[in-house]
């Protein structure tokens, strides 16, 4: 059983069928088909402007396609839902709320009673390695620490799909690697479906069960690459991993 199959009962299956999305007179996504299995980590990569972020927003229910269908567990996506959390590269924390209050906001939106929010937020603060920082404001935290808060806030509401738009793109190499590992550890403890956008091929190969490579705007899906050793840094130089990496790069260069 693969890691994705092991958690599939708690994730959400997502599907795009013949989806077309445009801005003004420009078509960004056209005739796009993609299935995301419940519980897997699917990575989207491709050149700037190819529609990766557009797809995430459509899956979140923030954009309506001009044609085609987007489904979550078989139901058409027509609006946002607490079951589909969207995570941005900009941490989007409320600057006047401290760490605990930012996390509690997600719980309030889920309708969690006030009496339970504090304890739940404190557990998440500990889980993402921010013990002792509950009362800090975002301005007093490093970029990596703010992303930890955003991860906790996104997952505290128990979404069944998390849509992540280059969340670690602005971090230094060491902090980025730490956040990748934290994401994986958190995903294993709190199973969900993840769709993760990145420009970094090594990040894609490390995180993804599969990597979907998009062509330039309007070109659609180039290829989908199965990752033989997802989330195993020790396998980075294995023949199968290097082959998958090369296949992704070939798709990006096509």
C-alpha cells in the first residue's frame, strides 16, 4: 500500500473535466482534465503564467470556469468551502492578531466553540514547533515561523484538501527544507489531500506522489510523472528518482 492509499479515507478526491478559465480575452486554462486521488500529494509545476495558481483558485471555489466541471468528492465546486483550504506564498496572517489568535480564527470560521479554540490552537502551536511564541505578533517572527503559523492555521480547521501556492518559495534553502519536512510530518499525522504548486523541481520530486507538468498558458497538461520514492531524501540520487526528475525537466522544456 502506498502512502497516498494509506490516508485516502480522510482526504478529498478532486477532479477537473474539460475546464476552461480565462481573464478578459486571454485563455489561461483550456480543455483541462486532471484527477487528484484522495489522500495524495499532487504537485503542479510549469512555467510562470501557465495557470498553476489559477487552477488552485478554481479548486478552492474562488474562480468559476467558463466551461467544464470541477468536482470535490463528486460534487460540483461552485463556491468556497472550509473543506478546501488555500495557502499562499505570502503568509496572509492578520498583523494585529498574535500567533494564537491567527490560528483561532480558522477554528472560529469552522464554528468551533470559543471554549475549545484556545486549547486546540495551543496544540497546533506545539505541533508546528512554535511553543512559547503564542503571544507573538507576525512582525516579530521570521519568515519560516510565519509559514509555520499559516500551516497550523490552515490545518487547524481539519480541511480535507489543502491547496498550497508556492508556500515556501520565499524561504532560504535550509528553512525551506525544514518546512518541507514539517509539511510531510503534519500530513502523515493529519491526513488530507494536498495540491502543491512549485517552480522547484527538487521540491516537486521530494513532496509529490505525482507531479503534473503544465505547458505555457493555454497549452494544458504536458505530462504526469509518478514519483518512485516520494518524501524520501535518502532516495534523491536513486536511479528511479533521477529518471523521474529528468522526465519532469523534459516536460518543462517541451
